[in-house]
C-alpha cells in the first residue's frame, strides 16, 4: 500500500494526527493494533482529562465538546473529583470513530501490529505490519511516517537515538536532585471500570491468588493499620468518587497503595510484554477484590458494557512513560519555569499547550526518587523541535516519545497535551508532504499558522481564551516576544497571563524591543500613547522590511489608527498588539528557527 502520511498507532496522539493530516487534504492511513481509537483516553480506560480545562485547544476541545453533547453539558461529566471531565471509555471511542468517518482522505486499519520500519539510509519510507485477523504481512510506503505508538517502538526500531529513564541533573541541566542516570520509568496501571449493579447485588470476584489486604494498607482511612505508611486522607467512598464516571461507573486508577505497579516492559518484544503485563492485571484484580471484600462495595463489579474483552479489562494498560527521542531540541524544566528567558526561546516555537503540574508515579518502586510529584511550574507550550528526530528524515514523533526530559514527561504525558502533540504532528506531516520537503525544513510559523486556523493554541494564555475576539492577535504577538506574558504556578491548573486589558509598561516594552532588535527605542510617555505606538510601529516597519521596500507608510498607518482608535487614552496591551498585528504583521515577518532564534539578524 502507498499513502502520503502513515500514522503508526491510533492512540491519543495517533488519532488526532490522522484527523489533522486528513483534514489538510493529504492521503492518510492510521494503523492501530486494537479495535479502538484513543489509546490511553479510551482503550486504557483513563477516561478523565488531566489539565487544559480552561484551554480547549484544537482537537482536544472538539472531542470535549462532543462529550458535552452526548452527556448534556459540562456539569454532566464533572462526576468525580480527579477531573472536571470524566466519561465512559466506549463513548470516547465512538466519538473518535465518528470524527474519523467524517474525513474522506483518512483510512484507519484496525488489528494491525507494527513489525518493523522500512528505510533508506537515514530516511524512513514506510513500515511492515501484521494483520492480526489473517496473519498477513502488509507493507505501507509513505512520504511521511508518524510514530504515535505508546512506547516509541517505531523510532527505536529505526535506530533513532533516544533516552529511557531518568537523566542525572548534570546531564539534563535540571536541578531536581537526580544524581545518577538510571533506567527507571513511571509506574504503569491496568485500570478497571467498575459498575454499580445495585443494592443487594454481590459482584465479588473470586479471591485472587496471593491476595493480602495489607498490600493496600493506607489506600483509604477505612483500612489504615501500618502507621509507617503515608497516611491517607480519604475514606473508601471518597476514594471511589475520585474516578466516578457517568452512569454509575468508577474508574479504578488509584496511585496511593492502589493498583499502580512498577513494570518496565519498554524494551521487551510484544509477546514478552503481554506475558509481563499479566502481573499488572493481577495487581488490579487484588485491588478490586479489596474494594469489594474488605471495604464492602460488593455491588461494584467489572462493567459488562465497556470493553470488548473476555476479562472485561481495558484493551491496553496505561503507560505513563516510554522512550524519548533525541530531537532537534530537548524541552526541559528550565524552559517551562522561565519560558520568556534563558538560553533558548522555545516559547516562540510552541505547537501544543498544557497546564498540569509535573506528576510522577513512583510509589511502587522503592529505588525511584520520590520527590517529583507536582513540581510547581506555570502553564507551558511544547516546542515544535521536540517532535523531530535529529539527523533522520521521513519520521515525526508524537505521543509520549517526544524530546523532553524525564522530569518534563511528567506533565507533557497528560491526555490533552498528547492529543495536541498529535495534532501538531499531523500538521507537520501534511505540510511536509505538500511542500515536498522534510519535516525539519517546514517553517515553524507555517505550522503555527495552520494550527491557529484549526482553533488550536500555540501560547498558553489563560486570560485570552478561544472565545476572546482577539484570541488570534494575542497568540500571534505573544509568539514574537514583543509583548511577553507571565507564568504563574497555580494548584492543579497552572496559568500564564497576557494581561490584555492592562496598560502597556513602556519601560519593559522598550527593554524587550531593544533586546530583540539590537537598537534603542525611545518612548517619551510613561504610558503608551498613540503617538508612541505610531513611532514604534514605523521604526519596526523599517526594520522588518529591510531590503524589501515594503515598509508601511505613515499615511497607511494613520488610516489603520483612524479605523481602530477613537480616543486619546493610553493603549492597553491587547490594543497595541492589535495595531502591531494589523499593520506590520510581526508574527509572519519574524520567522524563527527550532530553537526560537529569529532567522533574520536585526
């Protein structure tokens, strides 16, 4: 078979990558080893969104809107306390399948297991698959391949350099107390979806082999005997309410002495993985029995209307971490903590956003550092260069395999961000095909512009939402650093502010302009008045049109001012941003490379 774009894996990233590439008009095939779409969101049963509630970006926002339609609005999916959006996994799968069916250039091939890549030198040209239904081998050639597998199996098979586990702080450049590199990854979980079958029903499963309630001591206050263990702060009922889903169902994905387990199956072949993953299912079976027998919730049993599996378990486990490529850039905690400073300017290259804290699950591995939970950071955007392997062509990486540090994977791994990473990967693949060039050569601004047209965020601004009339203005000007935002760690939903209605700080503006354009900018007033703005725009126009003879004239600028500006008050940040955007178009003009440096020397 031949196609323009081949997406390997139909998970959270894979389905969104396929949707985006197909919508952009290129022939796209998504291969998926199971019969479901959505990966960790659906097939793994983690049907509760972590983060991005206030940033309904792109395909993530579309999917959530469809959930609202199915269930009857936001309040109907705010059923548990782990998330503001919870839903039944099979509903999520059906929504993704409907979205896919609406794209005529997109084909999904279910039950196709990835076998190996096909490549010429350092260019990936396709892959071989085994049709699990009839055991036939299929070769699919493509102009662009996207690795959207859960663990990075494609780029590993291709020989792309990658990292697995924790880097020592001296290697990552992060001051997070990891003294020596290791191969430790996060705990995994085989979730369970339980259903309330009603008062008087006894759904208790057979006592699992090796069951001992002491294994779950401290999971909740109803069973807390060993006081050397971390004290729980919820009772059994509230523990279950953590993952309560619509229609009286419960997602069992409990990290505190629950059903997390440490298994590192990343480098195993598929058969060995499946054998090892039995341990994860057994862990969950013991925890379910504990809930039924020890805590007394006998009316809760495995849902009989969720997964198409004999044992009623999800189709796949919840993998929080796998391999991570060595990309054109490496996104680390310093870039999140100080997005508008530092040695690189990766914030200018953003293609996906997230606001969840850095959350690592390591409780089941005593050899793992235990200090990485909920590290305080502001919201962030993920750089385009993290999706592109260094020194390889024909391959784009999505899902959790992007080029981030082990620490940062603790937030970029969450469902909304992974969906948006996939959307960006699909955009990059489609434009690469259309431009008949490799992914690394596609303009950062071209990718960002296409994403903005799709209703996606490239800057994580909390106070200029998608519904704001000047959303696009704030996104575009924000990505130039002419007007910088401010990031603030904030509980479970971190924030970055553009402050659209605040007056322009002329001291900061002059300083930022001078740092970018390497020349002085004179602003005579303490507050930015229209004559100051006019002077700045004319000066910038000359700089940005260098050698092109297309600088804006004072007369044309005045026409724009007369159209948009009626009074003599000082300009707000969004007003000045709008003037910049509509007159000299700095976003389009100030192109950047993958490290965020402007391509033109000013």
